[in-house]
C-alpha cells in the first residue's frame, strides 16, 4: 500500500467516528425586516470588501429644464386681432397736411396682394408676401351613392389673410438655400370649398440652376 500513516488515521476517523446533530431550520422570510437594523457603516464595510461585485461603469446624472418656445393662445389671438384690423379702414392723422387720412383696409382696397423683396447683401435676400381674399361664394354639390339625386346650394366662404416670409442665401451662381415661413398668422381657411389650407409652416430647402 502507498498510503501514509496520517492518511490511514484520517480514514479510520471518517469511518469510525459517529456524531449526532440536531438543528432547527428557520427561513429568513419568516423574520420581519423591522427586527433587523443595518447601519450605513456596515453597508459601507460590506461593499468595501466586495468591490468587484458592485463595480459599475462611469455614469452621469443630468438635470435640465425644457422651455418650449411656442406662442400662447393669448399671443395667437392678439396677432389675429391685429391682422384682422387690416381688413377695415382706419383713420390716421397726417402731420404734413394737418388733417386725418383714411387708410383703406383690405376689404376696400384694390390691391389684393403685396410683395416685398430686399437684397441684404450679395449673398442674402429676404422677402415677404401678403395676400387678402375677401368673402366669396361657392357652390356646394351633394351627390348620393344610393339614389340618383344631386343637390347643391350656394355657400359663403370667409375672407382670409395669408402672410409669408422667406430668407434666401446665394451660395454660388447655381446653388442657393432658402428658409420660408408660410401662413404666419396660422389662419385656417379654405381657398375653395372643401379645400383647406395648411396652417403655420416652416420650409427649409435648396435650389439648383442648371446650365443648358
């Protein structure tokens, strides 16, 4: 045999010694949490001894406040009121003639469209356009898919104002970029019956002039 004396003695104890053990099993879930108090120092000590188990990648906590730059209902109402005032005639004092002048509103003026273009420099050009269309009539036709009946009636379409603006940047002789704001007053109107126009719009794009 190749076993040593120490190995023989250990084998004898393992096979010959007998031990009776009595124990009671207590589930940790049966112990109320309120009866256990764990201090911060104990938690810190445990985490310090098990750093590898709680290792985390670098992280950052960010706090920010978001402010949405959007006109309030009061702002939109005020702008619409100011634009609507342009529909009617106004009286303004003329200091040069020392009398009151009547400024024609869009309801009474013959100029239904006004355009303004201004070249800021060799690269930038800005412009604006204002359209006014008075109240008008249109025909509403109703068709029936179940009966051979067609009905129609004359309806009134409301007057509207459409204000637009743009900025154009000339990159070279052929290529340019633009920024447009359409229907600035966000006037919800119908150009024709059942043909609503989109409200406030922002367009960004580019144009290229071909040489033929």
